[in-house]
C-alpha cells in the first residue's frame, strides 16, 4: 500500500511569553507568513519559560490577549500546547512531540536574532537541527552567533528553506523585532497605555487591571 502524501505546509512556531502580546509580535508573524507563501504561523505562549522571569499575566490571560491580537489575521493562530504541559517550557520537547504527531511535516522555529546569538546556551541545542529549520528575525543590538551555532543550521533563502527535512536557516532582514515586552509593561504601569499595544488588547489589560494599570494591586490579587 502506498503511504499517504506528506503535508506540504510547514508547521511554523513563534514562541514567547507574550506578556503582553504587542504590535511587533503580530507584524513579525505576518511577515514570516508572507515570506513563506502565506503559510499559517502558530503563536505559542510559554507556560514556564526556563531562561527568563516568569510572566506577570496568567496563562489564561495571555491566551485571551493573543486571541484578541490575532483576530482578523487568517494567517495567524494561537497554539496553547505548552500551557497544557507541566514543568518548564523546553522548546525541544514541543518539537519532539510534533515530530511524533506529524512525522512528515516540516517544522520551522521562529526566533529573534538575540535568541539566535545565544542559541548554544539552549537546552539540548544541538538536537534542534534534526527537528526543525530556523527563521531568524532581526533585532537591534543583537550579537553575532558563534561559529558553531551558524554551522549547525545552513543559511538559505526562502525558496530553499524546505529543501531538506530540517537543519536550514532563513535570516529575514525586515521587519525588526524592536519592541521590548519589559518596556511595554513599564509604559503601561507609568502611563496606562502604550502605542505598541493594540486597542483590543489594551482594553483587556485595563479591564483586568494587569501590569498595575489604574491601581497598585498586582494582577491576580
């Protein structure tokens, strides 16, 4: 019996805390979709990010804000899988789970140039090249990655990214991922608003008293 044909559309994963999701996240995700022929991009919030402070907003609140941010963008959707798993949100675990679920579907992991520069500090970083391709977004002030990180993933163009099952790398030149979620939270706490946050997300933040807007009460208390 002939095996069924493999899906041609890649699984594109754009992970982060999204605390809160902001306009740069959405513009970059849409640019990734355009660069890859309109493919769907999954925005995937981390539950317990192992290399950074824990999120201020709850998992449910971050999912709600993401749903508001992607509404009306057919090429974007929200993947809650890491919020449904106990323990630290190791991306390698997600990629291995997807390989088991969809063994013939290519996977592309989206990251900023700052994360790529420190990629050799990631948990089991050398295993990524057998599980996914990378798509790297420019970020101001990002250091250059080490030679061993660059060697792990072969740089290529958008047309050739999926020429093999995994191990290629596409470096986008625009748009720049130039908004810091920390700066967004600070602006929200000081002024109660931030131009980097869309109106629906800002309304949600105000309604739930997140990031100390309108009071000195911490979210969830």
